[in-house]
C-alpha cells in the first residue's frame, strides 16, 4: 500500500513526496482511514512506530478541508499533549513537514524557556498547538490560551505522562476542552490507570496496536566508543582519517550541534554538509545529492531531517551523540547494511549518555561491543562510576539520572508547572528516527 491509497489530499501527498515517503507504516495504514472518518482512536504504540504521522496527517487533512468549506477564526483547533519538550519539538516539526503546503499554522510550547516568543506566536493565531502540560496550564491561567474551539485532542505517550506525575494536569486540561471533539489516545503500555483515563475520555474508539522495531540487522557491525564529551570532535577526526570510509552519515541531537560538527570537519579538510530543520528544502536536497554523488564525504544530520535519507552503499553510520529514545538508535544504524549489504555503525558515548546506552542495550537485547583501541578513551573509573550511579538511582526509585531527558517522578512534573525552572536545559532537536516510509 502507498500513501496515495489512503485518500490523502494532494497538498499533504506532495509534502510526503518531498520528504521522501511513499509507503505508510503499519500504524499509519490502520489509523489514518479511521481518523479521516472522525472516529476516536486508542493506539498502543511506542515511539519509532510512525505514530506521529498517523495522527498528524489526518488532523492536517480534516482541518484543511474544514477551512475550505467555511472560513474559520484564528483559534486553536487541535491540541497535542506530550510529556517532554523533546517529543513536543519532534511532533511540531512533523506537522511542519507534512503540512507545509496546507497553510495551517502550528506552534510548540514547553517550559524551561522564556514564554515571550510563544505568547507572541499565539497572538498571531495558531491552528495546531503542541504542548507539555505544565507550560500549557501556565499560559491558560495567564489567559494567553483558550481551548474553547478544540476539535482534535491528542494525548501522546500517556503512560509517560502518568509516570512523570502529569495525570492531574492532564485531567485539568481535558476539563477545559469541548466535550464534542475527536480524541486520539496513544500509550506504549496500558496499565490500569491509563486504561481508566482512556475509557473516561474516548467515545467508542477504534483500537490500533503495533509492535515497535527492536532488533538490529546482523549485517551491521556495531562498535561502541567510550569518550569524554570534549574529545568527541577529535575522535571523529581520528576515525575519518581512514580513507576506506568512503561515506559516513553522522547523527547529532541538535541542529546547532550538526552545524558545529560540519565546521570542525571542514577546518581539517574533510568535505561535510549538514541537513536539519533550519535548512531550506533546496539546501537539504542539494546536500543530499552531493552526499549521494560522493562530492560530500560526510553528511551530518539530525533525526527529523534524516527521515527521507535512503542511500545505496552507505558504509558507515556514526552516532556522534546517542539518542534518548532507544528505537531511534535502531532506525539510525538501519540506514547502513541494507538489502543484505554489510555496514558499520559506530557510537560515541560520553558520561551523560550512559543511561541512554543502557536503554539501547535493553531494547536490542545485547550489548554493543566496546572498541578500546582509540586515542581518546574515557577513564575506566568514570565508566564504572557512572554505571554504578545509574544503578543506585534506579534502586532508589529514581529515573536513572538521565541528562538531557526528563527524569521520572512527580518532582519533574512540579518543575514543569513552575515553567521548568528546575528542568534540564532544552536538548533541542532530540528526536526519534525512522525509515523513509514516514516513521515519526
């Protein structure tokens, strides 16, 4: 099945084509027709299965068609609630990618940053709002936001919202949304509390359940490099001295990080370009063409921008920074070793990323072999201490001490309700990866 077989309108199909997507994932294939019929949906799906596109595409289409039928006010008509800023940014960029030819306006809001830019955008008018619960309630209380005209309500990663102590905030928000609406509810797991919440807000929903990707291809040789954060640049340069590496796709978590790596490589005479959400479509296409033609040896990408990349004979994928969502690791390295070919996936891990690494090992059910024969090793004492620290925190019921990812527990929810003053700084474009079939 192709996207065009799902009765998707031309502006969205054109955007999907631009992004390089042709084939829907299982959850997209099941969910999109149901949502286009304006039915509620209960989805049991994890990040990495393509669920963002599964709800973003039909919401964009229904709002676009509604606007064609009658001119509507500049009010918020779709609200997507999500537990973390990283996921909120990812979802907003997905709406930007799929809705670029619809003329619909979207905005992402979250705590931990100044609200000024967010309130200015709200004044100009927004059709689709992606939000974390704490900042949303703050702006509602300050009367910057009204939910009186909501037609579509999406709760994404509901189990994580419960785990992080957001459930009461979520219930407050739901109480402010019109009863007559279409509701979409997604959760990776369905504990009793989540099922009760779903039952209380959904009206005769269609249920969709999919299994996330969790294994890596045997044709991919994986290697792990423990390295201090400040030595990653030198380690990358050291690895790329190997002339046998004809092409390398390097992943960073942020747009700024991608640009910085490009500058570092160009300084030492390695041809490199970056693709990310701040680049124009023409610039991204040009960089991709240069990489495919091998005019450019190294392509630096953020996960959201790399969704449409499908390159034959890509020899190396390098995780310059480890993703905070383990499925993203599987998607990233799956860009090499395709169609039976062999590939090499190298992963740099600093102290702050060891918790992310543990999640990856758990997902793929094996440990990535460690390469100790490099000139910038992290001290064994640091590795052991960080692993022990994570085990100690988990033993006490903590969140494993992740940096750049939200800690679990009610304390984090409280911080978000205070505009995120105690939260970690934004990780930026810290997003889930996917194959070029439209996984979001």
